């Protein structure tokens, strides 16, 4: 296989791409990599991770162990991530040994800590709710009450984030660890912009997505794109996302999570330097999916068009039922797939647990009402339970 001289990166099986994390995001990345005939190799702590049977080489290993990450990535052309909780030290060693690591280890390092993210926003004048950094629960009142308390490290999917109403609640359930205390935003809508930037500095962002949360599961329940916001606010959200990646000199694909408050102001909540739940609909709804775009960015290929190919797209997470345990049993899917524009994506997880993300369904349509009505119907029809 000959390489394209103008670009050190090439299509074809001589390109070895390592991915840290073998969950559903890695799995959907592999689907795109197949089209580029790239050899994808994956490391994940779980032997039956969603990618484990779908990759050219699967390594079971601790993503936070520098030596394990280095051993996995040595000799590969490019290493990327599908989860940001990985050993930055291991990635730095790989970079020093000549492996192209995208996103850059320094960027992953900054994003792993919600405290350094907030400091970055402050330094670059990127609007984000006022905050204070504290070391332990005895300081949980330092930003007043009510307050949003966030673990600086290790949180995901809303775990590690809680509201504290008063000092009594803080002493009863406050996290006793280094935290960010944030002023609560009076949220009207939760938005996200997925933006890619390659080494050449080319950027491309997808239309703004609106996420609707299920407070019980503390997970995105469904999302719609484009968000039901004015063109002016959409343009502002895109500009904010662009400012973030430019200020960082970021390379790769980034999800910028934003809040629109009830006075119409936008602020950045947090960053995810990878493909994101809020971009799954792009597989069916846009000219280039977020997974292909991620590959293009990490391989320094020209970025693809993010134009929608359907006026509206929506995505419903399929999560385990509240008592679900054991081997997953999916109900209602065959009926759902009768409807044009409905596409299921199951993640291949061998065990279901309450509220665990097991898959998603994408819906495309011609109007916001049409896709929302369909999502609401699917929400009633589709269940994931377990059998032992
Ligand atoms: P995670 O990294 O676990 O996804 P987030 O920082 O996104 O955590 O917070 C999870 C959810 O908590 C958000 O989607 C939002 O609903 C709520 N939240 C987070 N920060 C604030 C805030 N400052 N004000 C109000 N709600 C917030």
C-alpha cells in the first residue's frame, strides 16, 4: 500500500489506529474506519467490551495505567480515545516515542479535571457559570447555597454532580474530595455543539443539538437537532465552540456542552474531547457522521461536510429498565423499525443494569413535531429488561 506523499496519513490497512476505550463510541468509530480500511486496535478494561469482537487486536488493560497504555500504543501510527479518563502519562510516553496522539495529551489532561476546565474558560473569557475550587466537604459552603458540587475528577454521566441546597445537605451528602462549586444556572435548554479541528487548522461544526434530560436516570433522555433556538443563538453557540477549540489549539473532535439560561444567555458547561452521545444522530442525519469526522480529524484528512441530509434528527437512548439485570432483552424494536426513518443501534453489551446505556434509536423527519412525536411513541414502546 502506497502512502499519499502530501499527507503522512493514509487510507488502507497499513494505517494502524489505536483506540483507548472499547465501548459504544469505539464501536461506532470502527464502523466508520471499515470504510477507510483502517486497522483499528482497541484497549479496554473489560474483556467483553462492545468493541472486543470487532477489532483487529483487542487488549484487555487498565486505561489509567501508564505502562499498559504505552505498551498498547507502541508502534501504532495514531492513538486516539473514546473516553477521556485515560493515563495522560502513558499518552505522553507514546507521543515521545513518535506515535501521533490526537487529541493531544495536554488537552486530555486539562479536560480530565473540571477545575482546570473552568480556569481555562475564565482565562480565555469564555462565558461559564461563576465557580470556586475547594479541597474537601468542609469547604462546600464557600460559594454559598444552593450550589452545584462537581467532583473535579472521575465523574461521568451526571455521577459526580449534585445540587446542595444548604449546609445541612452539604454535611449529609457532600462529596468529600476536591470539587468545583458552581453557581446554579437557571437552565432553559441544554445544548451541544460538536466541532472538529484538524492539524491543518480546518474546523467544521455540526448544527446545534438540544438535549432533553431524564432527571430520574440523570441521563440524556432524547435529543433533537437542530435545536429549537433562534438563528442568532445558534450562531453564538457555534462561535463559542469555535473559540474554545481555537483557544486550545485543539486537534480532534470536541463536544462543547452549553447552557442557554432563561434570560437568553449562553454559557459553556463542559467539554468532552471525543465523540459524544449528542452526536449519534449524525450517522443518519448528516452528510458526515461524528465518527467519520473524528477519524478525519485524527488522521488529518480534510473534514467532511456537516450539512444535515434530513431537516430534523432525533435520538433516543435505550437504557436498562429500573430493575433490569442479566442478559439484555430488547422489546418493541421490531415494531419500531416498521416506521420509515427509525434506525436502531444496539451496543452489544452482554449485561443490562438499571439505566445503563444499551443502545439508541435515531429518528429522522421533516419537522420538529414529527420527530418529537415519534420519539415519544418510541419511548413508550421500547424497553430493555434482563433475564438471568
Ligand atoms: P457530567 O460530566 O457527569 O455529564 P455535567 O457537568 O454535564 O456532568 O452535569 C450534569 C448535569 O447537571 C448537567 O447536564 C445539568 O443538567 C446539571 N448541571 C451541571 N452544572 C450545572 C449548573 N452550573 N447549573 C445548573 N445545572 C447544572
